[in-house]
C-alpha cells in the first residue's frame, strides 16, 4: 500500500518516527532553505531515502497544502491493544489510552491524536468501520503527531473496552449527559481509557453502557456542546494533571 504524506510537519515527524517504509522524498525545485527543510533533508540522508525534485505541475497534483514537500510511504503501521499496554508497562506507567467512538472528521481525529501525543497517551483505539482512519489528511491535521502514536484498529469497541476493564483499566466516557460526573470530581488518576464520542451522536449506546463512569466538562454559556477535539483536549490535559504530569 502506497500513501503520500504532505506538509512539512507531517513529513518531518514521519522521518523522525522511523515506523513506516519510506520510498522517496519529494521536494519542490529551488525550495527556499529553512530550519525544517534542512532537518527533513538531513533525516532523509541519514536513512538513505531517495530525494526527487519536482516542478510546479507535478507538485500541484499532490493532495492538500503540501508546502513544497511530500513523502511517498507505505501504509500506516497499526498495532494491537496488547502492544499499547506493553508500551505503558515498559515505561513503568499506568496505561493511559484514548478511545475514539466513531469520530468521522479527519481534522478532529488528527487534532485529538496531536493532543494525545503531547500529554503522553500510550495509545489510541479506533473502530475499523464507520470512522476516520489514519490517512494522510489525518497525519497532516495532527502535525505529524500520529506518526509517533500507537493506534489500534478494532472491530468491536465495546468488546475492547470490556477487555481493558478485565486488565484493570478504568474506562471513562466523555459526554455532557444526565448522570455524568463533573470532571474535577472524578478520580482520573491511575490506569484509564478516555472514550470520546462522535461529532454528532456522542457516545454510542453500547459503548456508553460499557464505561465505568461518564465525565462532563463545565459549561456556562448558551451553547451546550464543544467540538469533539476541543473537549477531548481539555479532558486529556485534566487526566494528565491528575496523573501528576507523568
């Protein structure tokens, strides 16, 4: 499977992560030197990645805002749930996961993964069906953070959450709903998986019922909901704080 990553941050982080098979780096002819371009070319040289200089016509066939840089790579290296838990164990930290309940907007998925990587989430779980996958658009939206994140794709979210609970990981849903606990009153320390619902529907019924508890963010304005990626970012930072900024 071949993909084309575009955008300077996405390309740099893919090269830094060294998790994909990289076929070649594409640079615009006479691209203006800068710190990030120099870093990209240095990383490519260190990994013996062929460099191709492309003209404007060729570059304009690339997707998205490429900024004169693209990387031809193999498919995204998805992992298994056990890989994420083992990663946390190697760091001697209680597992910290984010579970995305059918997030469909690539920009939201990318933004959530970007925050998750910044606060030290050990891995993310996404469903295989009816949800955004880790595409080049998601990599670009995450500013390349998704290249460093362990992401497991699962067939059944509720079943996966049950498996996490059996491994002593608490599962907290994020939704402004009746019965939800204010986030500052919840115990968010220790092994925890935060479940973020979809943009339009929130938590699906079975996933919501599988959660150990549901937390909500305080609101005082007229609007009754936040963008999924914004809500996730606020909750992830609060969990990181509760974990003692590990």
